[in-house]
C-alpha cells in the first residue's frame, strides 16, 4: 500500500462516479492525465477524487470545468496520449493534496534510473482494481530496447520503464496516472502489452516532450 501523503498529487479519475484512470495535480486548477482516459468524455461525466488512498471513498471530489485533449492524439498509435483537466473549484493544498513538479522540455531521463508509478489499477493482469493506493519502483528502459518489444511503435515522445524479468508494472486502471522521479512527473501511464510480462516494459507519455503544450494550454 501507499500513503497518500507520499503521493499527494495522485488523483482518481472517475467517470459517472466510477474509477477508470489515474491523474495528477499540477496546479491549483489543473490536473493532467492520458488522452485515452478523457477522449469522447464530457466535463460533466468526469470527477477527480483527491486526498485519499482509498478507492472510491474519502478525500475531496472535484467537478470538472474543462477537458483539453491533445489535438494530435492518435488512438491507433497512441501517440500524444496526454490531456489536461481544469477543475471547477481549486485544489486546496495540504499534506495529502499537492502538485507534482513538471520537467523542463530539455530534461532527459537517465536509462536505468528509477522512477515510481502509483495508482489503484489491477494488481495482476486480468485481475481487479485495488481498494488501496499502491506504488512500485521501476527502472527506465531505453526507447531502442523498448522498440524491440513493441516492433518500432515507440516514438521519441514516449518513455518506457520496467524490468526485463517482468513482475512489476502499471496495469489496467492505472492509465493516466503518474510516473515520478526526483519529485517531477516524467511520465503518464499510457499503454503496453498486458501487465508486468517479461520483456515488455510499460509505455508512458514522456511529459518533457509536451512541456510547451502544457504551458500554452494551462499557463503552468
């Protein structure tokens, strides 16, 4: 289990009150998630639950004022899998509700370095969501190595992380959630083949590649 005070930026993205994805607080008014979590969804259908490690209970539920899906999001290749969410009422920062830092557009992620991914997703492939927030530390994998597993489907705006032996990974229900290193959001849970399979790392949206887009659309 993970304590929300260690992951105060973590959000549960709910569609019609049911958890479907993760998201992260990046300012008092804005959160960030994956485009595939919000595409074809209205602001009225989505809420964000903050400040709790329990799935579906506790914390503060925020209504959504606006959703900005990346204009070049491609559901076939899963490129540009990023979306901004503006809340109707501001996040009130506390020990259990704080923004995560954002990397600069030029910031690189060292291959082999560690990052932490968190969420309420399936605890195993084909399983079910967790009632408690969980976290796992995974190593960054080069895009070249990742492309061996994904037959060239990894582009520069994606980031891969995971163990060659598998066993630890994000899974269904973690989509849109945070991959964090050095207190910065380096990745957003995007896609992958199954969960924690050997030789197939998790694939994340590389946040640094979209730093200008985030600034232009949210002012952050």
